[in-house]
C-alpha cells in the first residue's frame, strides 16, 4: 500500500530561487495511466486554484483528493504566527471553494504552523499533515498524518531534488506493480 501526496498544487509561480511550481496535471495523468490504481492527495493552495484546476480535480475525484496547503503560500512562514481569528477569516474567504472541492485536511507551508491553527483544526474536526518535531505541542486529539515508510511525498515543482517532474521515471518504476493506493484522509492517525 502506498500513500502518495504532493505539495503546492495550484501554484504556477516560483516557489524558491531553484523551484518553479506547475499545476502538473500532465504528470499526474501519466502516473494514473501507468497504474490505474494510483491515488494522490494534493496539498493545494486555495489562492492559486483556478476554476479549471478545480473542475479537473472534481472530474478525477476517484483518484485525486485536495487538502488545504496554506492560502497563498507566499512564503514558508505564512501560518507560523497566524491567530485563530486570522485563520478563520481566511477559511471564510475560501469557504465555498473548500466546502465543494477539498477534504477537511490541512498542511501548513514549510510545516510551519501556529498553536492557534492547531486549535482551530481540532475544534472544526479537521486533520493535519505534520512533522514529528511538532508532536509535543500539537493537541493529542487532533488527527495527524506523518509521512511514513509507505509514503511518497513530492512537490508539483520542476525543481532540483523532489519535484514530480524530476522524479517521474523513478515514481513510475516504484509504483508499477502496486495494487493499493490510499488517500491521506484514509490513513490518518489520532494524536
């Protein structure tokens, strides 16, 4: 079983000095074509999503799942000091999109997340994708996804080391005989 996720979906701009993000539907379609069992959770940036991208995801929802990845991903610290009020205001501004196209999952850009956001996620019944270095400060009852042994974690970048474009041939090879893929929402753990 493989859990495949990819960060920064929807972005079509320079993420860093070395990385150019793309919507990468071409590579996702090719991965799905190479193994019809393929499923992917895309950590998507609501402020970058176009109606075309949203409709493509909805049309492919048997193998594509969207989870929230910040709001604009202007940098890796977008959510590091955000208050509950600020987070709630952003969620409200994207509410119609999120309710229609996204699961109740969140991953902060650069894994940098405030304690207030954890509280909001817990109170609203969401899960979080997070790093182990936050285990001691994250609420114990907040469902969490950690990248594990059966995970493939990429970016929708054209980048130097873990972008879906650079890794495409390796991904096809690794996934070619896999019979079972799961969305992140299907494998989250509590606390």
